[in-house]
């Protein structure tokens, strides 16, 4: 085949694409972009980070993880490379509200007023109970979360919604954190308005607080955690037994959420990392 014949398909393609043949040759001879080797290196790391988050991280948290590793890269570039690799994060939805109020109980006053921030640890805790469906019935996890660091400081799980569930989660939080004067905020579920729960709070130096009835915004921080649990674990798994669900929720809290999951509200640090850095700054 002559050179003229070899160039014929290129001239046809250039005409179809409405570009000049000389422009095509110039593009073909141009060296690879300076970003190309770097993109390849970042693209090798992104799937590992995404997999390490159980497939939940989007571009902002992947970008934060790369920065923590010392990789200087723009967030928009991370988003582009994730699209290129077919990777994306999960979207959070509100978790169902399952508050069961007891009309004969007298709830505590609202000491929070929807201000879910704290300047130091063990000043404000928020608590709630949710359910995990399994093939063998529901599992009910209860959590206590420190508003300062978003860390789950107490948790318990049971096969029923008795008050002991809330007592066990509070007991774990008090034992591990040893608060001097902490507000414990929850909804008006019967577990949190019971006489037994009030007595345990008084004995531990904990001040109970409850929001209004049927308003998720009055316990928004706890609701936000359960929404995260739903979209990053429960929506992605089906559990054959309550025991299997217990193990999964335990791993999510203690091996992912507290030590590793990056929070935008904490400057993309995990709760444990946030607490460790704040303590170092005090020394």
C-alpha cells in the first residue's frame, strides 16, 4: 500500500470529525499529558481507598484520605478519576423513626434546643435506638454519641425494646468516658423517660434531656448517625440472624465508624483521630 493510500482513511476520518489531517498528526505526535503518569498513580490508589470504606466514600472523603497519605491532588481531579473508574459513594437517607412514648412517664426538659455542638468532650451526648431487620426478627441497637467528636461512646444491642437496652448503652458510655457533668439528650421514647433510666442518670451525674415528640430535628445528630448506618451498612447487607447483624453493627462502629470514617464536620478526620489531635494540642 502506498503512502497516499494509507493516508486516505485518515483524511476521510478527519473530514467526518471536521478536523484537519495536519491537526490529527500533530495530536498523535504530541507527548502524553504531564498529568497522565500522576493520574495513573492516583487511579491505582483510589479503588483501594474506596474498598477500604466498604464502597461508601465519594470524592470528598477519598480526597481527604489521599491528602492524609501525603498525595497532593485536587478534589475535582479525584472526582474525575473516580468517574473514570466507575466508582461512587453512597447517598444517605433519613432513617425511620421508631419512638414509643409512654403517656404516664414525665419526660425531662429539653436542655439542648437543637444546638448539637460542644467545645469539649463529655459535655453533650445524644442517644437513640433503631432497628435492624433480619430473617430471624429485629435486632435493636442503642447508641450514645459525643457531640464534640461524633464518636460513639456507648452502645448496646438487644432482641427487644426494654429499658435495659438504653441502660446498657448509657452504662458503657459512663464507664468508658467517666463524665463529670454531661447532658444526655434523647427523644421521648419510653426507655429514656422511665424511672429506671432517670435513677441511673442521677447516680452517674448525668443530666437527662429530651426533645419534643415526633420531631427528628430535636435529635438530629443521633438521627444522622442512624442514617449513615443505614446507607453504609444496612442497605447493602441482608442478615440471616440477629447474631450476624450484631457482629456487623459491632464492626461498623468499632472498626470503621469510630477509628476510620472521615467526617466533613471534623475536617475529614475520624472521631478517634479528631480526639487524639485535640488532646495533643492541649499538651
